[in-house]
C-alpha cells in the first residue's frame, strides 16, 4: 500500500460525484495525495462513496465494498471507510455484515472523515462548496439543492436524502465564478428536484432567476438543466432558455409513465392530460428543445392496456433522449408498503427492452434530421484521428457523441468549441466534419 495516498471511489450519480470532489479538495489541502476512481487502488485509506437508489446500483456498491474488504485483508490497502447513500440507509445492517470496514459515514456527515486524519501540512479553511474537479477540467456538475419532498410511491430518495434543501443563489454564483476562473465552461445543473429550487429559501421557485444570473457570469458557455419534476414546473425558466444563448435548449424531466392508473399508483400528482399539455407547452415555448425523460415499466397497475398506452406515448411524444428501467421495489417506500408487486421480473424487463427498441428508431430519426446542419460542438477528448464532441443537446456520458475526423495538424484541445457539419447519423452517435 502507498503511504499518504487516499483513494476515493465514487458509485452512482453525478450528485455523489460532487460530494467526492469536495472530499478530495479537503484531503488534498491537508497534504494527502488523493486518487479518484483509480484502476490501481493501493492507498493507506480507501473511501467508497456509495449509491443506494435502486437494486442494481445497491448491488454494485455492496460488491465494491466486499472486494475492497478482501483487498484490506490481503494487505493491499490500509483502512477502509464507506460513505454515501447506501451507508446512510443501511448503516447498521452493513456494519454487521462487513466488519472489515473501519468507519461508516452517511450522506451528510462525510466531512467527519477529514477530522479523523492528521494534517500533513498547514491547511486553510475551505468554503463548503470548494472542490477539486475530477476528469474534465472544462465541464462541471453544479448541485443546487439536495433532497426531495415529493414522496413518489417507488422512490427511496426522500428516505435517504431527507427534505428538499436549496443552496442560496449567491453561494451558487460564487462557486460558478470560482469554477470559471479554473477553466470550466460547461455547467450541468443538477438536483433531485429542479422544479422546487428556491421554494424553501424564498417561498417561490427561483430556478429562472438562478439560471439567468449564472448565464451572466463571463466565461459561462453552456448551462444545461437536469432532473425537473413535472408538477409545479417553473415555466419562467423557459423564457430564460429561449432568451439566453448560453442556456442550452435541453431539459431532463423524468415523466415515468403516461397511463392514469399507473401515475395514480405512483403518486405522481399528475395525469395523462396534464402531462401531454406540459410537453406541448415546453416545446411551443422553446422551439427545438431537446427533451430527455426516464420511463418505468412494470410498476403495479401496469397491465397490458397500460403498457400499450406507454408504447403509444413513446411513439407519439418522440423524445429526443429517453432512458428506461424496470421497476424494482424499494423497502420503506409507499409502494412497497401498499401495492402488490406481482408483475414478473422477466415481464418488467421485456417491456423495458421493448420501449427502448422503439426509442432507438426515434433517436435514429432525430439524428438523421441533423445531417447537413452545421452546429456548435464541444470537444470532450482528442483521439488519434478524431475529435470526440457533443452538441448543446447532449449531456456528458449519457447522450450522443459527435465524432469529427481530423488530421492532427489543427490545434484542437479538450474544452474547445467549434463548428461541425453533421455528415452521418446513427442511433446514438453522429459523425461530422470541420465546418
């Protein structure tokens, strides 16, 4: 094992990544060498930031903990700490089943890790939001709130994160300016519930004001919005999106289903008619907007008729981006306590696969509409003979990539913006040429 080295491993979502980046900054200030998601984990301390949202993610986190517990037993690493959502939710059970873990921390007390470690050098006090970026130096996730008050029947997030809590506008703007000074150009704004941003602090939605003021910060090139809730949607943010060139025409809004019986069982507080009206208004107010959504198959109440309705919704709504997952009952949720999870797992998964096949064709058709158009792209990385890029309609790691062949003579670098003409379209990727 390597002395004075700490390995941080992040599981799950981009919100967890922000927490890991904050921890890395604090440990680095104390003089430790910190590695993030290294292929060769060998530190005197390893910290796993876990995910506890759905079954597959929980299993992945547990398997990581067990593999590191074995590495500790073998002497390849030193101490093992666990933090994050899985630890927050199942700490007592995990303590009993994995005694090799030295310390457990939840979702919100992870800064206690820093207090346990000695200063290797004089460290300065840090503001809560200060962090070390990992991976890209030009793109960052901006977490503007934590928690959720919606209590959908299937969702354990409120059980893990607690009630919705917004960060103040001025604090977010301070962090934005700091990140721009360090080279960040793209801001992917994230929260469990963007629609509720500001309601706890200001008694009203403040999302539009926040995004408008972030767009004012010199150096902010792209702002992209993730995880709005369909109820109480802040329509004033659409006016900001339409007016500001550096606010991407992109909105991630999870709709989950369209059939009224399923929406009612899900406790989504919205029906089919209201959902369709919401989509129509968003698209009318921001022509050309890219809508990303997530749908769920196999929730209690989804019979063959409701699934057919969901398929027709996918065909007619023609989302630019769509993900789907099969329902997995989460203990402690309203659905687990009150609904009969009787749909076989293989049926849930077959339905998921079916709507994803529908979406693949739709995605191909959307991409074909871009052929011949010249668009602005952001270069994510430079490979041997091509630039791997994204458009404003593509969020990092989950959406399309645009591959642009180049000779290597042009001085392109990751983080550069330039114009590309789309020449070929595939289901989830595009090819372009330098314009």
